[in-house]
C-alpha cells in the first residue's frame, strides 16, 4: 500500500507539473513584452499597419484596434496572447521571402483573435484537469479497496486522456484558425501562395530539427504536411490564387527586412547576406546599420548618403542619417536630417522622439523648448513609448519642473512594468502638481495601478 501511495503521489505530481508548466507557458505568452525585447521602428510599424489592414477588415475587426508588435527573437513564430495584439518574432520577418508570406502568418493569427481562442484556453485546461482529478479519485478508491494495480491503471489512463484531450483541443483550434486565415486572405483578394510557401519553410525547419512528421497525437498543432494539403486545396480554388502581390508592398517589405537584419544580426552575418557588391536599396540599407553597429561611421554614412542621393525626401533614410550622427556624438549635425524627417513624416511619433533626443543632446538650452514641444506631441500620438517619456522627463528636469519630470518618469516606469518605481514617482508628482488638474489625475491613476501591482507582487 505504501508503494501504491507513492505511485499515486508520483503520477499526481507529474500531471500537476504538466498542468502548471502549461499554464505558466501561457502566462509568459500573455506578457511577452515583459519577458522579451520589443522592437519599435516607424517604417516597420507603418508597413505592418498597411499590410494587415485588408486582412483585419476582412475579418470584421477594426484596423485601429488591431496591433502588430515585433519581438526580438531569432525564432520563427507568431502568436496572440489576449486582446487584439499579434506578436511576431523578428526571426519570422528575416526568414520570410515576401510580404505575402507574412500576410499569411498575420491572417492565421487574426483567426485566433476572432475565434476567441485565448479565452477558451482556460476552458480546455479546466476540462483536462477535471478528467485528471476524477481519475485520481477513482484510482485512489480502487487502491484503498486493495486493487492497487487497477487503481494505478485508472490513474495512468486518466492522465493520458487529459493530455490527449488538451492536445486534441489545441489541434482543433489550429485547424479552424487555418481555415479562418484562408477566408480572410480570400475576402481581401490576397493570394495564399505566400502562406503555403511559409508552411514549407516551417516544414523544412521541422525536418532539420528532426521533429516527427508521422503522428499528430502528441502535438499541439496538426502535422504541417496535413495543414499544407488542406490549405492548398482551398487556396488553389480561390480567385486570388494567381493574383500578384502588391509590388509596392513587396518593395517595402524588402527594405524593412534588410534594416531588421542589419539591426538584429551580427554585422558579419549582415555583410555576408548583403555583400558590398549588392547595390540595391535593401542591400545598402542593411549595410548602413551593420557598419553603424560595427563602429564604422564613415562607411555607414557613405551607405546612407548613397540612399539619400537616390531618394532625398525619404523620411526613414533621413531618420537613419540623423541617428548615425547622433549616436556618433554629433547631435548638432543630426538635427538637420531629423528635423526634415519629422517634417516629411509628421505622423510618426517614433521619429519625433529621436529628434527630441537630439535637441536635448546638443546641451543647448535654446533647443529645450522645441524639444519639449516635439516630445509632448510624440507622447500624445503614442503614449506607450518609454524612451519618449524619458526624454520628456529630462526636459522638465532641466527646466526645474520637478513635479512633471516625476510624472514623465512615472509614465516611463509604468510602461516598463517597474511598479515600485512608478508608484514612488507618481506620488512625488502629485505633491507638486495642483490637485484636480489633468496631470494630477494622471499621476493618481498611475499610482493606483502601480500600488495594485505592488500589492499583487507581495501576495504572489
């Protein structure tokens, strides 16, 4: 009986650990920005918005409510984790060959959103847990009655059934999402060729990693080959199958793919991928970032200057020119390019934030008022940029407005998830800002949210 009790505990602990890991993996996905680096770039975000708009509209969602967030990871993956946010790993962008491939990925993830799959995740875990608990109780009862082996068999079968139930539920979700994504592509008049091409890329990766392709039972997703066969029939029957992808969108994709490679890859890898013999716009763009990262400002400037000779009014080339000068210790020279970039792209708060930073970095007090104006406009358009709040806090501090410097700091810490620091800064701001004013109310709101987060951390 003692051995049977130990077996009961061992099997029970196994399932408990499995369910705990399952739940924890979901919890990590819910807050990816807290665990991984979010990559923000004005050109990339504008591309994502334009690329996804027809798909979002086809799904019945509102484009202004759906956000695509880029995470710094070399993995090929994308996911949703609550709300209407699609998270894409940078590895997905650098691995894709076309914008059409990325559209297929995004269409699939939008299917998860419209299907409410994140909300139903808890339901599937609850069902699996219920099966497990019942099998443990029945097994314990059998063992107490003297049927130790039978009891252990009941528990083992129950655990296998619970895991199988959850995995089957997950596979069903993925299959329905594949079909939903295909319908969104169809309604948007976008070919599914890119979607199939990306699935082939995933399958090749699975082959390299020796992931079994014969049995789907132990997988959260259906077999990639099965998914491709099902989707190929749907896509080829669609009128948009032979419709070419938007050439302007494809050209924009090659640019953002190149600049992303230049930013996230080791410079040596970038130069192999985009050798100096490659005189294309993406090639020069990637190398400008790579040379800048390698501390070769002359070479970086030569690449970006060649791009500006071809396209002198491109705000993103001007932004990079200013960034290279700023980070090379030449903020005064950077102002020319950045001011022009902001003028050409007044709706891009990320560029404005860099311009504000350059104005402050000149250490010229006559630039501070302009910096404050630029940065305040930037956070009004995009209040989720910690860097912009940090720069605005510096301006307020230089002006002697310590209360609003504390408020800007509270905004920054709140976005970064640093609740204790956000609470302290918000409380400090409330002491110096007139009670009842919009800034005071905002400080109070941050303090309430941060205080609740601090209390939760204590209790966890």
